[in-house]
């Protein structure tokens, strides 16, 4: 997949940890630790960071004074956790199925990936997935071919659960592969995430959903209106705290900051992190890996 745009995010751009504001911190730590099989990397008072091999994936912030968002609000659709192998994915899925079976909501073969969907105890969407090799992906006129085909989760577990992966789950790599948001309309999402932020469109369901990425990935972010069409700016509440994007270098971060300011997007820059909000008040922070 190629593009001639010169204002795109750097090809090595990726996603960082997703921050969730939660009312019951202990319960949520237990879910992501014992169910999804993430490690508690750090915990200080009302903030816990969970991830794999030292890489943060989910940050939980205790916010008991906040309320759940009203139905139809913008916010998080799901955080998608990427595993390196089918066995690693199966180990996490097996753990959730064993300890929190009522949080499983579905599965799909998307051609580029195999995915399993959950809803955590606070109502936040979670996707656990594994990517097929990029050589197996199909592109047509700059758009990735994806589908939603049936996957039997029990058959997947029978074929892929390995004792070693189960035993070593927390020591195996994992990362946020993509973040999917609920937004008010697709055109505004395209204007912000593609034309301003610098992602490239990889797939689209006209008027319904948009998929965008850097460097030819199938998608680093997605936005849909399936349950939030017409939503305005979010009020402070439980759920999504912020989404992190990681660009390769300080020069990449500087270029992004200049571009956002050129388009009149209010930014905050402390020299290491650049922060701003999308049209629905979803908080985005961008950092440089080096």
C-alpha cells in the first residue's frame, strides 16, 4: 500500500497505553491481571499500570466521584491488545474464559487478524487479537480488505492452547495494537484523524466507520457511529481517560505539533508529550519513542 501524501505520521508510529478511569480499582486490576493476564507494572495510590514485558498496555485511574457516560455518548469502543502468536492469544482467551466467562461478547476472522471481543467489568470494550503476516493481507486501490467471518472460540482454544504459553503468559510480549472510538460522525473523524493528525485511511464503511493507520498497518485507530451517531463533546466521566500515540522521534513529534497548530487545534506541550482533544473531547497524547 502506497500513498503520495507528505504530511503523514511516520511509518513506525504505533499506539501506547490506554488510560481508563474506573470506580472500582481493585476489581479492574484483578480483571486485567487474572483474566487478560497482564502484569501489574506499577501501582501508586489510585493509579495502576498493567502490561507485558515492561510495556504498558492499560493504565487504570481510580475516579470514584465520576459517573458512567449516558448511552449514546462518544468515547471508547474498545482497546485492542495485540499478541505475537496464536498460542499467546489463546492463553489470554483461555484465562478470561475460565475466570470471567460472562465478559466474552464475540469473535471474528477479519482476514488480516483473528479477534475475540470482551467487555470488562466496568463496561469498557476489549479486543484480544493476533495478526496474520502482512504478506497475507490484500490491498485494493489503497484500501485493506477486511471482513467479519465466523470463528469458533472453543475450536480456536483446542487448536492453539499450549501449556508453555499458559505458564509463561505474563512474560510473553503484548501491546496495544489499535484503539477503536465511538464518535458522533465519520466526516468529522476523517477531518481530524486523517487531514490533521496525519493517519492514512485504510478502510471505510461510508457514514458508519473509518479505519486509519500509519505505515501500512491495517488500522491503528478506528472510529464508528454504531451506538453514538450525533454525539457531541463528552462530559467528564468513567471510561476512556486518554489514548496515547507513539511516534519514532522528537522530529516527528515536532512536525505533528506544528501541523496541529497550523489547523488551529489547541495543543499542550511539556517538551516530552503533546496533548489535544478530538472533536468529541477524547483526549489524545503523543510521545516520541526516542
